[in-house]
C-alpha cells in the first residue's frame, strides 16, 4: 500500500466524509495496492461540482483540525483547493478539485479510503494526463495500468470516450512523444523498487506498436468504448470482429456497471 503512513492515516480519517460524488482519485487511488511501484505525492479528492468541492473541504478541514493536523492553504479558487497538511514532522499535499462526472464505472467504497474511482477510470484518466503533460510519474502510472489494469490498446481506444476531441490515432501520436526520460527524472520519484529504464522503454514501445496495429482494425463507430467479456467478467483488449460474449461499454454521467446479460 504505497501511501506514506501519514497519507494513509489522513485517507482513513477522511474516508467517512467521502460520498459517491466526493472520492479519492489520481495516483494515490491507483497506487493503493500491494504491487504498486510508487508513492503518490499527494491526496487528490475529486468532486462532481464546484459546490461539492467547497462542501467537502469544509467537512474535511474540520476532521483534520480535530485530529491535530494543521493546514497551510496554498491555493483556493472556485472548484479547486490545495493545502499542505502537517502533523509533527509529517506533511503531505492534499487537493480538492472539480472533475467531470463522465466516467465508465460508478465510484465505489473501498476500506481505508472511502469512495474512490474504479481502476478502469483511473487508468483512462492517466492516459489523458500523460497525453496532456510530460511528467515521469504519469509515464510510470500508464505502464503500471497497462500491466495491471488493461493493456494500452484498450485504454487508448476507451480514453477517447472521455475526451471526444481525440481520435485513437491522435491520442496515440501524443503518447509516442512520451517516455524520453533520464534516470535522474525517475530517481526524483518516491518508488518502491528500482526501475530498469531500458526494459521499461522496450515495454512501452511494444505497447505503442501493439496499440497502432489493433486500433487500425476497429470500427470507428465503437471509438470510446470499453469491451466487456461477459464470460470472464472483465474488460478486455478490443478485437475485430468482436466476440459474441463481449459487450460494448461506454462512459456515461456518473458511470454504469457493465451489462451482463
């Protein structure tokens, strides 16, 4: 569970304040797992409206201060609040932000952190984050998602359903520009293991080439879909022709569970 002890204590403390529209997301949610490779730099709480950001912060602020955690406000504007939380020698950044409610799956309750995004939404969000900025942590997170949540072709194809300004090919082109990191960039991150940068790059190139080959075979009217295998009961890499037991699953407002029958 690569949260620091202080982050884990805060997440557990604030879990009771979380609701379906106020949930842990970002790297902390993705890496709240025994096999994750890095510690998150902060705790990100997303909300379905600007009003909910303010409401959630007020409640969380009360809970934190009641537990002797001091807050240093770094930024406050409509729909976004950032603080540094500190107790003794421990400190972490916490953010409360407004984000789109357009997602593939409903948020769900997880012990220790409260409501959080489904891994498939965390993964598709990370694809869009890496396309839009050049951060080594996003690169590592996308490779982690490729290895542990859904392979890159499925994530790239589905991510276009969250941002219809992209096509799979335009998104892939942006991703091909990423991964040019030096070892010093990786060492700045708080990792749980040593990273073999050449092996990771090779994995990345193979994933990119696989994505290009697969998306070239898929029908354009299915762009933005996930492919749900009703037999295996999990999302799978898309294929053409689509297998009979596979349903298309599109993003909706607040998300929806896959159709089984």
